[in-house]
């Protein structure tokens, strides 16, 4: 017998649990942005010292740790403002599908995007920003609509394509101030994560297995 939590399957569109999962994911992503602003405020107080110390410096061992730290850093508040809304919106849809998948997918995106920048970027640059993660979430949502073959994921695929499909131009080297490598490899990381961590047909048809619940203080 399939056991469902109160409110139904949170992965099935239209159930009470589905809307609750979407709401929790939105609140969680909204909570991430003030944390990024706090980091940027500290960085501003240190005259961008965090960017230099923890950003990705391509092809230099000293800049390799930036693969993990650079998504939390930005080149000023304008850079952070421009990333905030897509991070919240795209991150909400990715997180709503399950906390475990969200965390593992984000790790894959960070690694693929960061290492791609480190191997192919200019050694005279310092790369920071959450853009690679954002493009990774875009890659997840666009790919998930294909690999999971559910009406809800197709709807998200169309919505995200209409809202952010034009940003795919960001994977091209159109501006030397923008790390197109981070965008390109982030998108590829998202595609890979969507395939690896997809909900398989046996998961959709079999007994419900709850994901870890995201709790907020």
C-alpha cells in the first residue's frame, strides 16, 4: 500500500503538500539572499578583500578554493541585485522538488561551473558570483521537463524558457567583464544534475518516499 503524508504527494501538482513544499522552498530561498547581502557588506568593508582571497583565480592553485566560495561573493551590490531575483525564482522551483536533490544538484553545479572557470578562464582575472549556480538551476529546470516527463515539469520548462531563455546568450563570450565560462559550465552542470538526480518512473509509480523536510527557525 502506498503511504502518503497528510496533504498528499508533494511532487504531485495540485495537492496541498505540493503547494506547501513550493511555499517552504520560496521562503528558504528568500532567506538565502540577505545572507549574501551580509557577506557583500563585509566584503565592502574589507575593500573587496574577500573577493581577492576567496574568488576563483583561473589556472592558479591559490585560486582553486574559490570553486566553493565564489558563489557567495559578488562584485558589488549591483552585481548581487541582478542575481537575487533569478536565484530566488529558479532556486524555489529546484528546491521544491526535494531538499536532498537540491543540495546534491547544487554541489554538482558548483563543481562543474567552478572547475570549468578554473581550467578555461583568464589567469589574470578573479571570478565571483552566483551566476554559475543560477545558470545551473536554469539547466536543471529546462532538462527536468524532458527527462521526467511530467506535466508540472513541462509547465515549469515553458515558464522558465519564456522568462529566462534569452539569458542563454550569456554562455557566449560577448563581454570580457562577464565570465561566460561560468555560465556555460553552470548550465552544463545543471543538465548533468537533472539527469543524475531525476525522479525515475519506478519512483513515480511506487510507494512514496519522503524527502528530508526543510525547517526554518
